[in-house]
C-alpha cells in the first residue's frame, strides 16, 4: 500500500469536510472546495512528485449515489 | 489458477459516521496519472469521476476525443441489457479512445452531464482500460460495476473487519 493511501486511511480529515485534499509524502499540500484550485496548488507544491487527491465528504451528509 | 486477491479498506470520514469502502485507485491517461481513493459502489453502473480531474490532472481533451456521430447514436440506441452487443460497443469506444457526451441521473434523483471516456484504472494487480463517466459534478469518485466489478470473480465486503477483497 502506498504511504499516501495509508496516511489517508488512518488520519481524521473531518476539518476538511466538503473539500478536496492533496497528500504528498504524508502531508497535506493543498485543500480547496474547487477541484481545479486544489489541483493547481498541489502541482505547484509537489513539484512533479505524485500526490493522492481525495474528496472529504461533508459530515452531515449520507451517501446516496 | 489461484485467485488473485486485492484488499480494500473502510474509512469513516468523521468520528461516529458510517465507514465506507475505499479503493486505492490509480487512473492513467497517456503519461499522466493520479492516485484517487474511490468509493466502491456496487450500485453504480460506471466508474464515475468529476470531469475536472480528467481535464486538469489527466489532461484528457474530451472535445478532441469526441466519437463520430454514428458511434454516439449507437450508444444512445443500443439495448444495454444485451451484454454481448453492449460490451462490444464499450470495447470499440475503448479501442478508439472515444469520448461520448451523455447525461445521467443518480439514485438521489439529481441529473448531471458529462462524457464517457476510457482511461486505465489500476487497483493493486488489477490493471485495465475502463470506460469511465466523467461527470460535471463535485462528487466523490466511484468505482462501479462496468469494467471493474464485472471483471472480478467475487467481491467481499466484510464490515465487521472493516475491509474487503476483490478476487480476480
């Protein structure tokens, strides 16, 4: 399992509810409700390194998909 | 041949909330790739990902990949319950890397537009070109049945152990 995914599974990101987060080398490098803005910042901060990109659901929502 | 097993895990996004099954999925298009945790959704027909991820992380040019009119028409008209015909058309779309504009309605009743367009999905040892629906909506990325679940011998959700397995 990649370390970014392990970090994602094990940490509580509830303060980012409703946002997208980018994780690079076990730290959050970007968070934004806008996908495009979150990606842009992550690319700038990661400098070509791979990053994990995830949506943190809002806490008061049930998933009905 | 022994079954190949791919583990997935459950995660609660907040304390006291229902844990959801998450796959560690890698999406690849040409030289671009992105690592995106996806909700494993057995109720979703297609893997579904926000279109902005396709555009800005994978650099997919959907307009340039637009399928010819006859293919788009065939997609609209085909009997999707005829798996042989339908899978044949999906293979044709994948082979030609076409994008098919479409709209869908989710289980919650909301409608949205987007494109069907193939990319490579990797989940552990599973690696395959899959027709993904790139949706104009800020949704959690989903791993659905067509192209992923239908390639597996078995999928196990073990909620007590908070993990699951795909068996290839």
